[in-house]
C-alpha cells in the first residue's frame, strides 16, 4: 500500500490554493497507516474499474497492436501475425513525412490554443462590462457556435470560403479587392491552416468564454473593492488580484484546449479534403486515420496513436510542472 | 520491497504484452456447400436505385425458380461505407454475405484479407465466359487465379463543347498535344472558361497521359511490383498532364484540388470547354444546360488516330470465402453477370457490359456509348493488382505526385522519384 499512497494527495482536486492540499495529504497519510488503509480504495474501486475498462484496456491494446505488423490480412487471419517490437516506431521516425506532420500539428495546435484563449478570455472580460441583455446576446450567439457539430461547422465555413461562390470572396471582390476573384483559401498550406484554425477558434472559444466568465463572477467583490480602496488601478487589479484568483480555471481551460487542439480531426479532414493538396495539411490525428484505417496499416496507426497519447501526457505534465515551479501549488 | 514489487509489475506487464497478441479472426474457407437455404447478396445502392432493383429482382425470381429451396436475400449497401462493411465481414464471417458487388480496385486487398473465393474454375466451366473482355477479366486475376466476375466497366473519354470549338474554328483534338493547344486557344479567347477541366486529384484522368506516353505506374518483376513512375516515359506523361494545370488552361489555384467528379462538374456547369469524363457521367451532362452543345470522343493518344489507354474501372461480382453455399452463390453470380442481365443493366442503368460481343451490339444501337466502347476496344489498362495499391491510394501517393508538380512544390523529376520510392516501400511490405 505504501508505494501507492503518494498518488492520493492529488485525489481531492481542491480549488483552494496553498494549505488545502497539504492537509489532505497529511490526512490520507494518517488513514493509510491506520486500519482504515483499505477503505479509501473501496470507495475508489467503482471509478477505477470503469477507468480500467474504458481507458486502461484500450490503451493496452493500442500499445499491444503497435508492436505488431498488424494489417487487414492479419486481422482476418489470412497472414501470420508478426511481432515487430519497435519496428513500427522505427519506420515512423525514419519517415520525413512523420516529422513534417508532427511539426504541422505542433504549430497548428499551438496557434489554436493561443487564439482560443485570447478570444475567449477577452470576450469574458468584455462580458462582465456589458449590459445584461447585450451579454445574453453574446452568450446565445457564442453558445450557438459551440453547439454546432464540428462537421456541420466545417462544411458551412467551406461554403463561406468557396473560391467562386463563397460569401467571403464575393464580399472581398465587391469592396474592390479583385485579387480574391476565384481565390482558393485551401491552396496555400498556411492559408489553409489559417482557415481551419479560424473555424476551430470559432467553435471552441465559447467554452473559454463561459468558464472564464464564471471564474470572474466567482471572485468576491469585496476583494476587488478592498484593492480599489487601497488605490490599485484597474490593470493592477487585473494582474495582481483577478489573474491569480483565476489561475485554477485558466489552467484547466488551457489543458483542455491543448488536448482538444492536438486531437483535431474533423475540421482538417473536411475542410482540406483529407489533408490538403499533396498532404500539406495533415496533422497527427488525420495522418493516423489515413495510415490505420484508410490504408489498413493498423500497427503503424496504433504506433501513431501511442505517440500522440504520450505527447499529450508529456505536454500536460510539463505545463503543470512549470506552473508549479513558478507559482504556488495548484 | 518496493523494488521487488515494481520489478514484478514490469515483468507482468511485459508478459502480458508478449503473451496477448492482438485479436485475429479465423477466415478459412467454409467446408460446407449447402444446396438450399438463403444466399445473402450485397449490392451497392445507387442514387437512382429503382431501375437497378428491378433488374436484380428479375434475376432473383429467375434464380429461385430454377433452384428449388434456394432463396436470395439482396441488401443494398452504400458505396461510401463499403470499406468498413467489407472489413467487418472479413473479421466476422458469420455476418458476411455469400455474394457481393465490389469495385475492381478493391479486389486485391479483399483477396489479401482472405475474403474472396477463387472462382477460376467457375469461369472456366461457364460457356459465356469466352466472350468476356480479356483486359477486363485480367483485373480480377492474382497469381493466375480469378477472384471475381466483371459485372460492368466504366471508362473515361474526352467531352468537349461543340459550340466553343466551332466559334474559334478549331478541330476536335486528334492527339494529346492537340488537346493541350485547343484548350489553351479556348481559354485565351474566353478567359472565364477553363480550357479543359482536369484535376490534381483526378487520378483516372491523369493515367491516360501516363500510359499514352509509354509510361507505367508499376510493372511486376518476379513476385513483386516495381514502380516505373521515375522512367523517362512516365515523366513525360506526368509533365504533359501537369501542363494542363497551368494558368493558361486550368489554373492550379482552382484545379489542383479537383477530383474526377469535380472536374466533370465544371463542364456540366458550363465553366470548361473540355473534360475527361466517364460513361457514367453521360446522363448528367446530357441533362444539363449544355446538353445540345457537347460531344464525346475517345481521349486521343500520342499520334493522330490512336486512342490513349484508358483506366478500366468497373465493378465485379464475387463469392465470399466464408460462404456456406458456394455453388449456389457462384450460380447466382453467373446469372446476374450473364449477357442477358448485363444487357438489362445497360438498358436500365447504362452500365457498360463486360462481354466484347454485347459491347459491340450496344454500341451499334446506342450512338452515345460508341466513344466509350471504342476506348475499351483500343485496350485498357489498370492499376497494379496488389493489396498494396489500396495503401498507396489511401496515402495519396499517386495524386500527391501530380499535386506537388502543379503547385510547384517539386519538379517532375523529384516528384516522380519520391512517388516511386513511396510505392516501392509499400510494394515491399508484403
């Protein structure tokens, strides 16, 4: 049991910074030493069982499959199953396309995360200053964007940006920018990525908006008033009072955004027709789909899946680590 | 204690990894061959489904009358989700049909999955089989065995606007070079029109250029395919096609992303003077606003009077390996793919028959299919018949090559070398 107790302090996801988590850790230490050692585990058992069934087993099979030469012929029993160890990973790492795709993914996802957070937070701050009915309008409109399924949203954006019939090009041409006559937004690699990123930001900023807005509302007005009485300017209040108090929320929103945006599939798949001209807009998830399902290279596709999972875990952990080092405990 | 425990955990994990191989299913051929019961059939659903259903129904009635105790259960499956359907059927033979319609480019990967039964003997003992178009029958052959019966073919030819050519006093192109010059001349006179709408992703429009120039996608050497895209002839073909996707004919900005369908849509919408379209597109063109202003000729070859080899697309009927009613299934395939029913399918759906004699007779009676039948008669070609082709196709190796050239990301030599290398990697992974 002792080997496992260090896991426990993280279990109570306390939003209270500072003392809260250390007391929890001390408490659990006491429990595990006493005769109630098994009890917390009993309470956690249902959650663990569900997690293992829904998460543990698929990840196990993902890793497992990635170690084999596993194609359709092997699945249906026509060809012998070969254990290739890290062969699939070697193949990927030796393929320059993999590195290009990885680079694309990092740049694209980072841009999406940054812009989603910027747009969402700015609108959240704006929302606190709007009149109630304007605010309601803002929320209704952005929730509409949020509620739109990725596939539908992508298709609508494609219509809007259609080279000849799209509203955007027509408008641009009508105000005199004739170079947009028949301009294809998906022809150039970065213009295509930009278009998809805009759609992604459009459909994911409402989550940031709502969450951060709720966070701002939860800041006790007394604290802000006290700061104001002490003579703090508005920027100063934002920097020294509001931001630190919003920290837990910003962290959650950022991690969510990172995970979502690294996993983007539908938008790229639909808007760039499966990865763009000569595969210029492939990101890891679409690349993985292309290899695993379209090309039936399940082993190779699984290796990509494992890399993707590992990458996301590393990014998340590093991010948490940096935050822990620069500030107080979460 | 701690150390021992984690060592044990690692050992167990390692054991679990090596001992539990990923799941595989047993897809061995069924040993039983029952003469009664239900034969399940999968056919593709069509946009215009009724005429197809009517012909199939007729065949089912005829079959059931001739086979006592046998029933045919036809299901129409969507073409778009066929990959999932077929894979699921191969993985779980109990949910598999006995007979299925499938695209001929999918055949090799289905055979590699062990899903299709060898029907060589059935074809040999079938009296109508001698009239099957040999080039088309070849597309069903792997290592000397046939795994399907060609049901209908689809070939592409050159559609052009008669009015536009006439206005400029241009002759109908007789060589591939003339296609280019005519297209350029039309766009020069009508800057709003594409000279010929072709696409960077329209692989079957690009193939005639490759083959007419003497190039090949790949040839079989020993038991393996080797890509020939980097040969001088292939490069010439790739370059010739890529010249069409230039600003003075079909600008890459617009056309690089077009697939075959999109390029035909441009023609239908009256936005292009020519296109390479299939016999299956004819109805849509004939129903459009330009219906009185177009004609079709075979895609010309290098020299005047020759015809560029076309890609022999089409669908087969095959028997599933797991079928418990193999004889009944093969009999139904032979009935539905017979001359009689191919003729009926042509009459109702316009599907081009796979028998040379039936092709001739339909061409004589139907002027509009003549260019397509002539194209078939001139000899068609096909993609490499190997399971790896579906991988190459899914990775976009072939179309990616053209797109790289037309977007200026690579020159012809680099792009063809890259594509050849990628293909050889895929061919080698057998």
